[in-house]
């Protein structure tokens, strides 16, 4: 297995993602600049967090037009595992690889804190090492994390089981008090129909070593590695 971490101007979590993939998960990983047009030879692609292009116009909107995103779309269509973290999730939405939109947080405040998340779908490239209903503790750091979708889209996501993570309390209960940004239905992460493309606002790469305060993020990399032997 070999992974690519896509780097856009303004990305600031690319080194974190590369470190966790290569040093913690043991997956050979390359940085790939946003102007590249091919991703052949990679089994996983990560769009990291950060402020691609300074979040000008709209978070992720400019990065979604980068040459590399055509290659990401083709990789996703081939079944390659694609993970968008925070700004990377925004890029996946802006490029149309995942549906919905991310708005300013309710209250407009930037939220940087640890949250609990209930796992609602395990049949994905990045959550297959979890059990449905597991509660993870991961950090968030975003100003535009308020997931929005029309009633019809929400119904579609529910019917197809495409909500991967929801903000919850430590016991897994989804409630307004546990929702840090106002996301509809407490949605923190979704996937495509096949489950190989996942986008989420929390940062698993910042919770993969005990020295950083938690290791719940390792299930994402364990899940990815399980694809090798699946």
C-alpha cells in the first residue's frame, strides 16, 4: 500500500497526515502538489486540513478547481480510498465528490476542542475497524464546520446509510448540547455510496499518539490497513 497526501497552498495539516500515515501506520506516503494531474500507483489519498488558498471565496472552493482534483475523482471512481479531513472535507464537497455544504459555525465562532463522535457506519475504508455505535474522542479546529443538506438529501443519506459520524456525548447520545457547530443531525462525517470516499471535520491525525492526548484516531489508519488483507 502507498498513500498520497495532497498539498494545496495554505494546507497546514499535511505534515501531520504524512507523519501519521508513514510513522504510525507504517504506510509509505508521498506529498503530492496540487498541480499534479495523475495519482497512479497510490492506494489511498488524503486531503488534509488547513486553509487551502487562504479560504478565499469559500472554504475549499478554490482547491476544488485544482488540477489534482481530476485525478482524485478518477481515483475515487476506481475505488481508491479517499479521506478528506476538515478543509479536505470542504474540498470534497466543493468538488462534488460528496454532497452537501459546510457553512459558518453556529454562533460564527472558531471551535478548537475535543469532541465525542458516534460511529454510525462501519462499512467504509476508514471506519471498518470500528463497531457501529462506538464513541470516539477526536479534536476539531474549524470555523466552517456546520454541515448543511436539504431535507431530500438528508433522507437520501439516511436511507443509504451514508452518515459515518455524528457529534454525540460520551455515551453516544446525539443532542444539541454535544453539537459544536450546528451541523444538521449532528453530522460530522459522511461517505459516498461505495464507502471508499469519506469526509469528516474532526482530525484523526491529531489523535493517533498518546502524547497528543488520545489515540482514537488510529482506527482510521487501522481500517485503511485492513484493506490490504481484505
